[in-house]
C-alpha cells in the first residue's frame, strides 16, 4: 500500500471538483465519501442535495474565521493511499478504517483530539482513496505534521499486515517519482506501453550512459527524437533542461515537458555534470582503455573485465566508492540493453529498468572511482549494435554472466545497509539478467558442449585430473553437471593457448565463492575464456579431435536442451 502526500494547495474547491469529477481520462467511477471528520459531512457523490461548495465551506470554516492576515496561503493538505494491483478489492468499510488510521498517524486528526483538522476521504476507484484536509485546526492552531510522510509509510506497513496485503518495502525518499494515475490512464488511452514520464526517464538514462560531455548528452537526446528545452541564464550559462515526447500533448496541443530532476533525482543537470567532471579513467593492466573498441565483441569483453573488477570493489570498498560503482552499473546495463540483439534486448531493458531504483540511496557516491565502468558503457554505445550470433553473441553472454554477479553483489550490499527497496530492485534485475543470459548463452555453450563431448578419452581424463587438483572441494559437483563437457573443452583451449589450465582454474575459482552457483561449470567457462583471452565463440577455435573422430558417419550426442543447460543462480 503506497501513501503519497501531494503538494499543498490554496483552493479547496479545486481539489474537491477534481475528486468528484470524471478525471482527466474519465477514470473516476462513482465518486463518494467513505469517511470524514464529522459523520454528517455532506457527500456530493451520493446525496443529490449536497454540493461541492457545501463541502468546501465546511472544511474551510476554521481557515475563514481567522483574520485575513493570519490565514495560511497553502492550507489544503492532500494524501492518496493506493493498494497494490494484486491486492483484493477493499470494501468502503475497510477504506473508512484505513482513512481514519492515516489521518491519526500523520497528525491531521490524532485519536481523541476533538479540535483536530477537518478532513474528508473520497473514493472514486477500487484501488485507492484521496484524503483532503484543511491545515487549520478547529482551535485555530496549526497541526503538527513533522515527518508526516514517514509516519504515513509506517502506518501503511502496519495496514498491510492487518489486511493481509502485499508487503511493500519502505521507501527512503530517493526513488524517482512514479507516474500519476492521470499519466497512466493517458498512456493506456493512447496505446503506450509506458507513461510518458517513464519512457522519458528510460530514454534520458540511455542517453547519459557513458556520455563524456553535455554536448554529447544533448546530441543523444536529440537523436532519440526528444524535444529539448534548455533553461539559460542571462549570462548564457545553462541552468537546466526539460524534455518531451513529440506526440505527448496537453489539451492545448502543447508538448508536455518534464525537467530532468522530476524524472529522477540523479538526472538533474548538476548531477549529470558531476559524471562529466570526473577525470579520465585510470589505466591498469585489467582496466579497459579509453579508446573505443573496434567492434561490439571487443566492447563486451572489456565490459566483462571492468564488471569483474567492480565485483571485487563491492566486496571490500568504501561505501561512497561502492555507491558510485552501483550507479555506473546502471549505465552499463542501459548501454548493453541499447546495443544487444533482439532476442536478449527485452530482458536486458527490463533489467536496466529494474536496477534503476538500486542506483540511488542516501549514501553519496564518490565519483571518479567508477570511470572504468563508465568507459565500458561508452565503449558499448560507440561500438554499435551486436549481432546475436558468433563472437558478438558469445561475448554478450560473457558480459551478462559477469553483470549477474555484479548486480547480485549490489543486492547483498544494499541488504546489509538496510536499503530494502534498492535490494529488491537489484534482485529483480538479476532475474531478468538470468533470463537474458539463457537466451544469449544457449548457442555458444551448446557448441562448447559438443566439442567437449568429442574430446579424446585421455584428454577428458586429463582435464578431470586438472579440475580435482585445482578445486578439490568442488570437483565432483562440477563433474556431475551437464555443463562439464563445455568446461573441459575450455580447459583444453587454455592449454592450447599456452596457459597452465590448473593455475588459471585455481585463480578463476578463487576470485569469488562458487558454492551457491547452480552451474559452477557455466561460470568458470566464461571466467577462463575471458582471463585467457580465448574467443568466446568456440567455433573460432580449432577442434581437439582428429577428423575421423568428428566425421565418418559417426553420430554425436546432441547438446543438452535449454531446460537441461546449466543455469546460474545466487
């Protein structure tokens, strides 16, 4: 159950007209009073003799008896309380009790206070109510509303338990503003999948992903087809920006603009500028270069490297550094979703959309430490779209595999900090990444599986011995997995490339615990191929078996089906 305290107003009659009216999209059905400060309060929705003006005068009476100079300009308080879509439809009696609990919890009308503020609760839909109150008590004093939003949230958590409703994670004030009911109804009426606010937020986030200057950022917004309005000071300095969808118009057929700060707190121009003000990425042996890669596959390899380094930072880094890396992870997800093939794009977009909530908390990000990830996002954008096959497709699976661990690590970090909404969002993003991974990895792992099944018996035994020496505590579990042949083929490839398979395997397994992975072999395949700089697409590697063993009319067992393919969970 979500409570929303709206901006305070100065005209009670205007809000009453809206609550009892048809709504902007004629979505208001049977508006009527479910509760009020006085049981004799007139209900313009059910009583044909009652008028909006009567209700307004009754609510505003404590304001109007004050001298004109002492009346508060913003005296109208407005709270909406909405149930989750999956919750059962509550009765009017239920909403009556909920309304009384909310005005008591927020300080509008504490229990037993006969001089409290006047209020009324209106229901015009199955899933929510609106509470309107006048911010002058009957004794002429002002109500004590300190932290009323937090108290409303706490009361809603108790209501969820009492009515067996969906449990909603408590907010911390860092979430982006959700679409209003009017915006949602407008999107539905116009056949849009998303409300304009959400579509704009997603587009702006993709535009800022990896951008290195304001000029590049605004060029990307224009290329995405958005209308842009810049707010410029008399000095010529740029103060802010607003964006609009070309076909989202108001009643006067004017574009409906949204400021970046209203789309999300981190999309204001000052917050975006902080990303641009960082220095160049630090150069190291395991950090992507600042030069754009030659193609999508190279960009995805460098992304996998940057992501893996970030996983280690999330384990041991300072809070401000971790917050910066998590924010930059959102940019990488946006960039990967924008440039990936059709069969993975939808799940990657959902992952990026979900993880957006995990990128913000009250821990201030210390920018500069996240440059490797921001460069990776830039590389992905500048390398262009990737095909869903060959090296492009296989490196996409490699990058998603690494991102799954990073997003899961972010969820664990948020959970330790009691960031409930952010942790839940990261877990949701991980589920979408899991689905995208299966789509991306199915073909390349199938090729490796076939190659592993064709390895000579002596070579397969050699790889098993290597496995037992490198990771004795996990060896038998890995050997029993359906994905073991793919790992065996990868170990053979590392040896052919001149590496020590045992040493490399020990390093790959020791980088981070594997005990909770459902398919350890899957994880190790991508770690080894990245660390040994092997082609992610195994068709680019020479086979390890004689020609006669590969052909000659002999059949080869098929790769495991998608349902049997190794799957990784945390």
